[in-house]
C-alpha cells in the first residue's frame, strides 16, 4: 500500500487497524501458550522474564504478571543454572535453537531454547519451552529394567537361543549360544551364520535353515563337529518368525543332549544286561537241576565201582560236570541269583594270590607288577567270587598281549561324593569310600564298536577253544552283587584298563572261614524229599537211601503237604525245593509248621535265597543248601539238623 497518497484520517485509521491486528495476534498467541501443558517463557539477555504462560505461573503458584520482570535463574534449581545459561549463550552466539534435557529433584525436562529477533535481525530475547518428560523417562527406565531382567533370565537358560533374520544374520543370541561359538551377545549381532558357525556347520544345517525360512517348523537331532574339533549331540527346534504373512527370520532353540544320550545308552545297556541276566539265571537254574542229578548219581557210582578204568571214566564225568557247575555258577553270579557267602576280605591278599597265579600261566615275555597303594583294603564279600573276578580280568589281559607286554595291578582308595565322581563307572553307586583295583595291560586294546558288549554272557572275540564268553559277564554280576561298580578304558593298539570299585568294610571284620565238612555221614531217620524235577527226586531218593535213610519223595508242594498231614509223626526231616509249581518252598513250610510246630526243614535251591534266608530262618527253617550238591555236603547238612538239640 502506498501510504503517501493517504490523507491524515485515512492513515490514522490504517494504523489503528494494524494495532488491532497485532493485538489480536498477541491475544491468540497468549491463548495458545496458556493452553499448553509445557512450561513457556521469554527472557532477555540478562535472564529477566518478559513473558510466562499460565502453566509456568501455576508451577510457582504465582500470577503471570507477577512473574514478569523476575530473573528466571532465581526460579530454577541452582544445579541447573549454569547449564541453562550456557545453552542461552550458545543460542545468542549462533542464532540457532538448541534442545537439551536435564534432571533435577526427581524431574526430567526436555528443553528448547530459540532466539527472538528484532526488526534488524539481531537477537533481542530468548524463548524457552520446557516439557516435563519424567513419566516417559520412568517408563523407559522400567522397560530397560524389564529388558535387563529378561536378558538375565534368558542368559541363565541352558538352552541355546538365537534369532536369525532372513538375510541369515544374527539379531539376538543368549549367553549359552554365544559361549558355544566363543563370542558374546553384543559381538554376535549383525554377523552372518557362516561367520559365527563356520562353513562346515553352516553347510550342514543349510537345508534345515532354508526349510525354516520357507515357513516350516523344523525339529531334528544332529552330531556336528564344532569349531573346537569336538563332536557334540544336539536337539534343535527352528521356528519361523512371520511378519505381515511373510517369514522375516527364525528362532533357534538348541539343547546339548550329549550327556543325556550317553546316560540313555548306559541305561539301555543296564536294562539289556538285566534282561540277559534274568534269562541266564533261568537257564542256569534249570541246568543246575540236571547237574544235581548227574553229580549225585556220579557220587553213587564212585562208591560202588571197583574197576580202575570205570572209576577213571566216572571221575572224568565228575570233572566235566563240575566244570559245567562252575559255568552255571558264573551265570548265576552274572544274574545276581547265586548263593553268597559274604565275609570280610583283605583284597590285597586276593591281588597277591591272583598275581602269583597269573605269573605262572602267563607268557614269560609279560612283565607283571603290583602297585598296592590302598591303605585300607578290607571289603565285605565272597572271597571266591572276588578272586574269580580279578583272575578273569587278569586272564583277559594276558590273552590281549600275545607278543608280551606289561600287566599292572594297582590299588587305591577313592571317595565318591553324591553326584560328583571323576570315575566313569558303568553301574551307578552311592557316595562313600571305595576300594579301587585297576588292571592295566599294554595289549591290543578293544575296538570301540564292541566295548558295549564285552560284559554280555557268551560274547567273546576269542577262538572257540579259548573262551566261553562268561569271564567278564561273571565279573559284571559279581561286582553288582557286591554293590560295587566297574569301568573300562581302552584304545586299540594301546592297551586296556579294567577298574573295580567295591565298598570298604571295617578292618576288624576279618575272620577265618570254617572248612567244609567232606566226610560221608549216615543215618536211619525218615526223610520227606520234595522237588518238582524228576531227575533230582530220583537222585535224592537214591542218594539218601544209600546213606541209610528211609525216603519218601513228592513232586510238588500240594502232594507234600497232604502226605505230611497224614504221616508227620513218622517224618524226622523234610528237604524242600524252594522253587516249585502249585506252592513254593516257603508256602509248603508254613503249612507243615501249622501241622507240626517242631518240623525240621532244609531248603534246597539253585537260586540265591540269601534275601529270604534270614526271614525263613526266623520262621523256623533249620538249614539251606544250594544245588548242585554232592553226597558229602548233603549228608553233613542232614546230620547237622537232625543232631541239633532243641
């Protein structure tokens, strides 16, 4: 507009209109500022307040006009004054707005300082807008704390967890995952799968990863070689992450199942051994019944034969039968169904004796040494079984050194604490002090593929005429029955170490065992002989008759009880088989005892009845005898019971 052409009145009206517009604009700006929740002010170069909005005035419980002219620095916390003044000075110098945050007395403020220019373009004042962001910052801190807590939990989970995007780069991995690949949760982010896992592992897993990125859940087990050249077994679960219906990456959940698989394998092996043991025990029990007849009748033959040639033949039959009986004893030892005679045993004496025997039978090129370091060598067990166990291991060792070598017997005492042992034992054992006997040879070693089978009955790598496959099976059974364990370490071409662990016993328990009575003792009393095996019944009747006794035989418990009920006054002794159909030995004994409380009974069995013997003895059973037995053994047992005074 050209003001020169205006009259004085027109010019005055124009000026008044402009003033009204400016006043209206000021009123609008003031209304806007007063409506804001932010703290707003304008100050001059000295910090004096030129303008404040209603929110700021309320903060200090003042009227807006009352605050105008007050120095702004006097209103704020002293610790913030220097910082605020520096930011205002920076705006004055540069003419550019500055934004910053500060914290005081529990309050976070987001501040904006901007210049207010005069008509010539110079900075004449400063506008300050401060927004209270305390709630936002507290929420952010709460979120950070939650993330930290979640991270802490995830990092303590043994499962390996990672998130990989569709470009096959890591976006997240927990500590367990990073530890496997020797990195950290921060360092792994952004790296590719190949950079972390290596090309071999990445290529091996590529089909699984591609399938997952196509949207499928993939679960599998794998046994890779890790970057440290060690093989481990893993169970992995890959779950795709979908965003807007498209797969944007996947989560990997991986568990190291190496130890779990090892334990499962050991458990399967123990279960297999248990099943084989039950089968072997049943076979041995039936075989013992047949051997009882063979050995019994052989005894009778030897009593009557006079021809030297026939005597020689009969003795050879006995030798063969005794070897068969020894084999069944090993089967029963493996099956934990043999008859135990436990006493305190000095294991160092057993080692010395076995080492002495081994020296006599071993190749002269084999050096045998003893390192008996155990200061306590007393165990509770069956001396004969333990000796056979060590001898079997020694024989295996010398057989493994056809070109000569060295066999070392080494003893020590080890402490096994609950859940903590450095010993790799096959049979789990409770915490305690154990006697440890290790036999180490420098032989051919054992192929890893067959190490899991070496304790199975009849399993052998020896020629047909060199072994039965029962040696280590009987060792396993003996050790298990003695509540011990064993371990095997072997390398092909380097030799083997077989180690037994047996619970230590009190040194004061050593006692001399009584000698077995071998004299043939006779009598004339009436004996009831009960057994379900025909050959055993016939042998028993003939053997007892030759000893001078009057004998009645019955094939099962029901027959025996019925006969005893009618004739108990004439019967002086009952010999009962423990395992019979219809009624077992214990049931028959209880029924007979109900008829005659003073009944005298000997229990006979091819199984181990040691667990029941104490209970049976407390109920009145006078004696026990294991099959097969000879004439001397049964005659002594009978006289011991019949001649015992009440």
